[in-house]
C-alpha cells in the first residue's frame, strides 16, 4: 500500500486512531486527525474536512456505517478503511522468516478475548513471537509493522470487520453469534455478514461453532483456499470433522491433532484444565468451548500438540472473565465466593456464566446500559441457578419487569456500594456472588474493566 502521495483522514483518536496516526506519519504524504473531543486533533469538526484533498478515510469503530462523514466519503468515492484493513495492507516481513507474519483471526459475540489469549499462549509455547493484539494488547496497526513478530493472534470486532475486505488469514474462527450491537449494524443479518469476513480466503484452518446454526451456515458457505481444513467445535460428542468432548475427554475427529479424518484422537481429560472448571469440577461450558476453538487454531497453525496442551493447562483467563476475587467465611463455618465476570456485557454471555453453577447457589448482580437485550433465553438459567438478583444501574425497570416471578428475590439498587451490600447480605453458605451484568457499563462506570476493578476493590475492602 503506497501512501507516499496520499492525504489520509483518521477519524477518531482513541487507541486505534492514535496508533494509525503514528504508523501513517512516516508513510503518507499528509495525515489529518479528526476528533471532536481530543485537543490534539488537527480538526475538531467533521464539517471542516476539505474533501477535495482527501484520498482515504481511516475510521474508528465508534462510528457506524450511517455516520454522515462516512456517507459523504463514500458518495465521493473515497475509500473508507478500518485499522485492521490498514494493518493488513501495511504488514511487513518477519525478521525470522522473511515473509509477512501470518494472522490468526478470532471473532464472535462472546469468547473472543479468551480464545485469542489462549491461541497466543499456545503459539508462544511453540517458540513463536505471537502476541494477542487487536481489541486486546497492542494495536494491530503497530503489531503488523513490527518485524519481530512471527505471527499475530488478532481479536476482531464486528465494527472493525465492517470496513475490512482484504484479509486472507492463515487460520480463523467464529466463536458464536448472538444479538449484539444490532443498532450499529442495522440488524442480525448485517452483523453476521460482517463477522463472516474472517472466513474469506482462509488458508489453513477455518474453525467454527458447530453448535451454532448461523455460524455453521457461514462456515459452510465460506470460500477458502484450496486445502483449508474446516473444523467444527462442539460441547457434545464430535462428529467427523469436529473437535468435542466424549466421556470427559477432549477428542479430535478432524485430523488436526494428527489422526486420520474421522478417527477419534483423545487429547486430554477436561479435568486436567483447572481454569476451565469450578472448584467442584463442574465445567465452565463457554471457557471449554473457547479452549477447543483455540486448540484447533493452534494445531491448524502447526503447533506441537504436547506443547499446545501444556500451555492450555497452564492458561488462566484474562481480567474480568469468571475470576474468583475472594472467598469469604460465613458465621456458620461455610464460605461465599465473589466472582468477577464484568466482561459479560450481553445476555448471551451472562447465560453462559450462569450455566456453570449449582441450582439456587447464585446471588446474581446484573444491570447497566441495556443494549436491546432479549432476556428470554436467559430466564430458564436464572430460574434454575439464582435465588437473588441484585439489579445495579440507573434504570432497573427492564430487569425488574423481566425477572419478577422468575427469581425468588429481585432487589433494585442504584450504585455499586448499594448493590454489593445487598448481595453480601443475601448470600448464604456455599453461594457465589456473581457479577455478570448482561449489560454495558456506561451508566455508572467508564468501562467493563472499571466496573470489574471497583467490584474487586469493594470485595477486598468489605468481604
């Protein structure tokens, strides 16, 4: 991508925007940052853009496709790219191989971060410099122009993928697709179509959720390079071409672990992966699914099986994803666990979290900025697992309405301290106080990370 005679507009100067500005300064003739709120921006209004001089627009994920400046650029025939598209076009040769570092791309409604981090851990265990980048870690535009990287494990959001069209990944996965960000995309079909871009022209391994009909259909329809494996993952007994679970073991029938296609290759008992299970051995289904996805991706990249399994056994999920913050003693000699799952920002993620616990053992803290959630599929799990729902947010009306009569006790609160005090008082011996909000955090917090950190701080000071 030769930008030496181009004027590039960078819209939005958040993390990705600032990274693009830095990468582009030495490559483009002129770079103009546009942000209404950042003092360092060159322009503080999109009305001030000189469209006659603009050659390319690089946009932040915060701007949806119907934003006026994007429509104006498209009307004028000016290309609009994401940071991911820029990174792909600018990638440099690896110092070790002399070829561009291959990318492993992971997208989905939930599970992206854990899967990306697990994949990175397994590739690194095999001796590669293979950081987790994109929505996590280093900005992908910086990572793509770093010759020290042997491979990139890239977490890809649907926002980024919308303005990305050139990817030809070595390995790619879609973890799942559920209703999320539909206002940004304009509906579930458009959302799924953007997710499906990771599958286009995949070279080595296309990994998909065989338990998700929509994802399975996208995998079946994808155009891939000749010889690319299609590997389905399932929480059930795998069929030929899949990796799954049989009699407590992770089992491969795709051939990616070294066996023949369709033959059963037993890899390891699930109980040997402590971070995928509750202390009593109950499996976290969503983390097990993430682990099998990552394992298929890593093996698809040629990672040694024994090294991959060892890295996966040692892996601990990143921040705010099913993390036990503390175990507090009760007056009768029992204990209560406080669990941070602040990253569960939609109903699909919260349902996955609740499914892991024993019946009527959860004090569930939920609420925040509702994203048009459909709570219907979540109600059966709440009815079975939860005895008290503590609603934490400035507007609890929807949660109160949806779960009244589903959960024995529903408590409205309007602050973290009020919610935590109520949750602690409601907890009984052996319970889990679970922060799994099913909502965005922006009514009371800066981000889901801020919400999780403040939850942990309250627990450490008061539990």
